[in-house]
């Protein structure tokens, strides 16, 4: 039996919703999850609003094996992710002694003042574990099945590298692509019938517009080589039978 492990992502920040900042973390997470055998099933974007974050975290953590968040753990007043996660879990948000020591040492080495704003980056829910940050020291954290990471892409990626080895992974999806010189309007019906006949596959169609006409890449995904080959063969036979 194939083991399926699921995940969701919560992107936090007014700047994402306004378009001022373009999110790059969701795509990176999707690639890493696919490579490790975890199905990323949902991505949500919420503003810097405590109630919105709490509601989203509680909805996602009850539905998926893992939740990953990005954004809102910096030093400014609108960085409220730690407070919201603590509220979602019903625990206090407090200064973590180890995080405080790490940050104090880091700023001392750079001859920079360890201000109250910078100290905010040491706050996390009681009982949370650190996610190490090799880029800028300030740690992320995990509590329950929720992994809370920075929004800056380079830091998010570095934190994720430290998280991935700790995760339970499932059976990876295999994939095969069949190229079709017809658009989705032609193949939609027969492709739906193939999907019904091969319930252990996931079949997607991705249209392209080239040289004045439509074509389609048909991607078959499955967790076993046998299911993949059966679905691929059916799609190839369908494509070969289309009128030239």
C-alpha cells in the first residue's frame, strides 16, 4: 500500500496580498515536497491579522499531516505570527531563552545594539522547538505539526533544508508526459473516461499555444510503476486514435 503524507502552506503578509512582494516560497516548497514524497495539497494566503492567522492554522493543522508557514516572524509591529500560532495552540507566547542568547551573541559580534525590536524575534509559543536559521541566526520554530519559518526566500529555503530531514515522507508520485497535438476541447471527453478507468492515477492536461494553434501536454501521475504505465499506455492509445 502506498503511504500518503500531506501538507499545506500558509503564506502570511499584507505585502503578498497587495502585490508589493511576489511570493517565491510556495513554489520552492512544492518542489521540495514533491521530491521528498509529501503531497502539498493546499496553499493559503492571509493578511497580518491575528484572527485570520489563527483560523487558518487551526483549519490546516487538523486536516493535513504538516503545515508550513512563511512570514511574520521579524522585528516589526506587524510581525504577529508567533503570537497568532501561540493563540491557535492555546499556549503563551514568550521570549525563548536559547533564542535570546543566540541573538544577543549574534548582534554583539557585529557590534550592533540588541534592541527591543530585535528581541521580538526570540518570541515563540511555549513548548516550541527551534528551526535553525544559518542565514541570519533568528530561529523559526515548530509546534505540533506546524513549522513556522521566515518570509525572506533565502532564509525560508535554509530553514526548510533543516526541516526536511525530520519529516515523515510517503510514496513518491511517478510521472510521465504524453504530448498531444490537439487542444483540450478535443481530448477532454476521452481523457475523462481514461481517468475514470484508471482511478489509481492522476491525469492532468496542460494546454500550450504555439504557432497559431493549441496543443496539450498530458501528464500521468501514479505511485506505482504499474499504474503509471497502464495510464500512460491508455493516454497514448487515445492520442494515436485522434483524427489526423
